[in-house]
C-alpha cells in the first residue's frame, strides 16, 4: 500500500495489495478496500463500506455515511461497491436504513461529479450517472442505465436495463428497459434507446422485437392491461420478454409516452 503521511486509516480496515491513499483521506474501521484501488485526497470512507478491486475514488467523495432518512436509528448497515468503478469528485453513497441492509453498486460503474446514491439503492453493472444525477432511497437501476446531468429518480422507482434518462429529467414512475426519458420533463418516455441497444450488442431481430412491444404498449391505443393481454403467451426474444415482464410487474406504474415520434424501423 502507498499511503500519504496525512491520510488516516483505522487499524482494523482491510486494505488490499497495490492500494494508493491520497492526502487527508480518511478510512474508518470495518472498511474493506480491494486490490489496486486509488483513494483520492480528502475522500472519506465510513465504516461498513466495501470496495471491489480496481476502483478509483476521487477527491471529496463520501462513501458509507448514515442515510438521510428520518426513521434511521443507528445500526450496522452497509455499502458495497463492485469492481473497477470510478467515483468522481464529491460523489456520495449512503448505507442502508435497517440493520444489516445494504446499498449496492455493481461492477464497472462511472459516477460523475456530485452524483448521489441514497440508502438501500440497488445499482446494476456498467451504470453511468452524469454530474448531479440523484437517486432517492430504494431505487433500482438495471444494467447499462445512463443518467444524464441532473436527472433524478424518486424513491422506490425502478429503471430498466439500458434505459437512458435525458438531462434534467425526472422519474416518479418506473421506466421500462431500453426506453429514453424525455429531458426537462417528468415521467415522459420519448422513445427507445436504439443506439444504446446497438452498442450493447443486441441483434437487429431483438431490437425489432423490443420496438414492436414498445409500440403495442405505448402507441397502439390500448391501455397497458389490454396490451399485456395481447402480448401474453407470445414467444418473444429475451429483451422483448424482459420489457413485457418489467411492465407487468411494475408496482408504481410506468412513465407515459411523450409524443408520436417513433424511431424508423431498422433494416
């Protein structure tokens, strides 16, 4: 371990091989830092926080602080962050509210400056949160979600995989997989994240199936229950089936459709 002489590391912290700790960083008791992590200056890592290997924590990030929840009573709860994550300056992640509960962040996530993950959130792999993006308590983000600057998500909301939240958008209802949330608006889906699906390697036939399901649910003139009824029993490719299952299991209801513009069918 390479430690600046102004850094403070509790003797009980478990520090992996090849870790670097910068000036004035603080690592409290009962922290676990994986191999080859870099902890930047003035970063604060509270007790009961675990970092996977290869993470890079930039200046003034605060990990594992107590939840901003008025019902919280002091107890042992956790933050667990996966491998190869980058947390830029001022990022905050709070631990769970109930005893032994966890806030979870997956592998290969990129959290940009001053983004926030509240208590008991579950964040998937390869998630990107741009500057100022905010998650309230108990939010779930699927794999590959992209949150643009100042996007915000209300407590208990679920965001499906590969969804993209445009700048300053807001969600108080669930956002189905592969959808794009309209910028500077609340709960308005504007279409599909076709570019994101392509970049994720989704085959053209799967993208077309997702598009067909999207149209059935959002633009067919049917209500959600009627659309799901018509789709029931169909043998759909996995991504389209994921979309249907997400809508079927949504407890908060899904965001509405913003306009009639649909991406042109792909050849």
